[in-house]
C-alpha cells in the first residue's frame, strides 16, 4: 500500500478508500473521542495540530473498535471558591458592635433638645429643694453660724461680742432667706444634678459602660457631701479659731460680719467639696487610658506640688494653717484615687485584689487605735517625751 505522501506520487490501489481531502491520508472508519480528538483506523493515533488539555487520560482504541462521532461538550465553569475548599466561616460579632444596638442615634438638634430637657429637670429639682429649705431657714442658719459662735466662745469672748454683726439692713434677708436655702439646695440636690448629667451622656455609651451609672452617681455625690462635712466639722472650725485668735494678743476685738462670714463659709464648703472629687477624676483618667497607677506613683512628687499650689488658690486666706487643712486631705484623696485606678487595672487584666487579708489587717489596726484612744480618754492620760510616753 502506498500513500499519497509518497514522494514518487504513486496512487493507492483500488479498493482502498480515498480521503475526501486531497493531500491527507486515508482515514477508514473515521471517529474521534470527545476529549483528545484521537482518530481511529490508523496504525497509531494521529494528534491534531491544536492541543487541548484532557482532564482524564484514556487509552487509545484498537483498530478494530469503532466509536460513533460525538462532539465535545462545553467545559463546565470552574467553581468560584477554588476547588474543594470550603468558604471560611464568618467572623464572630464584635462585642462593641453588639453593644451599639443600645446606643441612641440623635441629630445635633436632638442633642440640644436633650440638653435643654436635662437642664430644666436639674433646675426643677433644685427649685423644689430650695423652697423646702426656705421653710427651715432659721434652724439651718443656727447650724451654719455654730462654728463662728463656738470659735468666739473658745477665745473667751462674752456677750454681746460672741455673736455675728449685721452691717447693712439687707444682710439678714439676703443671707438667711435667699443665699442659705440656695446653698442647701445645691448640696442636697447634688445627687439629682449628677443623675441628670448622666442621663444626658448615657445615650452615647455602650451597654457595658452604662453599668457605671449607679456607682458614678453615688461616689460623685457622696464624695461631694463628704467634703462638705469635712469642711464643716474640721477645716472651717479649726480655721476660724486660728484666724480669730491671731489678733487677740494684740488687743484686737474680733467682730464678724454676717455677709463676710457666709461668703467664707460658702467658699470653704464648695472648695473642699470639689476637692474631694479628685479620686473620681483619677479613676476616669485611668479608664480612658490617659494615666496609669505606675505613672501616678512615679510622678507623685509633682502631683503633691500641684496639690499644694491648688490648695493655696482655693484657700480663702493666705495663712499656712488653712493651706495645710486643704492640702492634707487632697494628698490623701490623691492616693485613694491611685488605689481605685489600681483596682481598675487589676480587673482589666483579669486579676483579683486580696480583699480578705487587707480587711483583716485594717480591722486589727482599727481595733488597736480604738483601744488606745479609749484608754487615753478613760484614764485621763497624756503624752510625754519619756517612756512609756503616757502619763496621768
């Protein structure tokens, strides 16, 4: 058998099928597979010029096997996810994102309306307490004037020099019936005022941050009232005795005006009341990660210097005695604030404070101090410079 590819140009013998295409070999029982285009009927498979990628290699069919012509099917689209890999699971919802559901979205005008509402509510509470205090103005004035009367008695003054003096006809009306009820309304209404402040800022906080509402109100108002009590029973009384006694040795007769005394009283009460808010300020600075207990302890000397300067500004008189009366509790409150911030850091790090041991040693120290004070007062002992340092 000769092929048309014979260089001598021979013709194939009769009986052999001739390819319909000139110049191509004969292809008896022409067939092809759907993937490799392998032609059958020749001694070996003849590959076409165009090469295609087969997904599965199939063995060539023998010359005796015939396969009907089947067109190749269109390739299936590849999966988007890339093979057999499963898509990753969605990330868990963030805690802050879940807390945002409790936040209230308000426009600028709605914020102004909310601020107006809270101011009116706070003023309404103060006005109610003002009228209630107005009914008890005279008993309240007896309480406020008690430190001055006691200080004059301790200095040995006799009537009529042991009372306050009225300089102007309107002094008593302005002080007893106007300013005194207003001062009482501010002090007694401080929890209500702080609550209104919290109601204004609460819509912009997360749910977990709203848990601080009750501790924030109680601690803020409690420290403010505690500062006023300290000023009334300790700072103001001792300060008056010291200041009024400075001129007694120089034959100066003290005479206290009602207006000047009340202004001094208000300055001391409000000043020390605001100073007692120092632990709250330190706690919130630690909560906002602005300061840390380690930083505060490392720079405590600068803080004490600032406290003394602030006490000198707040103190209504320039003497050192009143300065120390203001500065000493402020330094103590500074370290109380550091302790509160330390507790916050421990909770943030998942640690616990050993309250059991601390409370036990505190109770022991308080018992020792109590027994010592009771013994001194009961047996009339006083301190001396030699052992045992106590003597009747």
